[in-house]
C-alpha cells in the first residue's frame, strides 16, 4: 500500500514513517520544505496551495492520505490560543479541503484533537471527559476548525483520529527541551481557569501505531489501537 503522509517531518510524522515502512508500506512524505528521511521520499508542497497539493498527490498516487500537518508554536501561550493556533486552523480547514480535493479514490485519515473541557460535578478521572461542556473564551476558532475538518473528512468517507496532547521527542513536553517542559520547570505554566480541567496525553509513537491501524482497517469499520487509546470518529 502507498501512504502519503502529510506532515512527515513533524513530531508525529517522524514516528509514523518508520512504523508504516516496517509494516511493508511504501511511504511518501509531504512537507512544506524539502527534507530527507531514511524510510520515505519527501515531496515539498505547501498544503495551502491547492495546485501544489494536486501535483504532489498525483506524483505519489497514494492509496491512503494521512494528514498530520500542524503549525503549532512551542510553547503555545494559553492566553493567546486563538492567535497561536491560527496557522494550524488553516491547515485543518483549507489544507484538509485541498487534500480531499486531490485525493481521488484515496482514503483520507486526519488528526483530530479533543477540546479541553471542565466536566460538571465532581472531578472525574475517566480517560476522556465529555467534550463541549465548558470551553475557554479563546478556543472557539480552534473548535470551529476541528469541527469543519471532521465534517469534511467524514462526509468524504475518511477517518478522524481523536488524539490527546502529544508528548515524546520533539514535542512541547519533550524532557530534553520542549517549550512547555521549560515553562513547567520554571513555574511559568499558567493554570486554565481555577485549574480543574483534564487533559488527555498520548505519545507520538502511539499515534503512529494508531495511524497504522487506521490505514489498514476496512473502510466503514472503526480502527482501534489499544496502545494509542485513540478512536476515529
């Protein structure tokens, strides 16, 4: 199977490329700037440029397109989430639309994200609090982009992998120097509201296993990776 991985040089992509290649799949990466990876050819194209995306997808001829593109700064400023997430919102809306338009018969899998919420009542320790209960004032553009992406992809018969906050090499929570790790160690990571919100975390390698499971699942059937703990919707 040929898999076009948009975002192959990112935190998830660098974990997913070797996992997909080791499973015997041909992996073609898509990145905004030229790059070299041991297990994949990387095509350079701006996901916001529809013509460039069309050319890249035509050149790759994929069976599956995996969209893991983001442009999230490290660290994100929680007080300015809408500003910091604006480029990623465009990748999740316009970028997703461009990939879907170019997909032809290829199945599309995208990265989703459960919105941090404050569950009503006693504090819960369940894996996933109910989405949509309480949202930060700065988050509506992020939520809107996520919802638009999910609608586009599910209408096209694709999958949305609802992931958590990434940790692992190259992430903001990387112990070796991630931006959020630095802030946390310096005591400069602000609480959101009065601090009862719950966050889900997932290692980038576990996301890679979820991508593999989703890419090889039968269309119309839910793909589940017990290691990743991520359901597509």
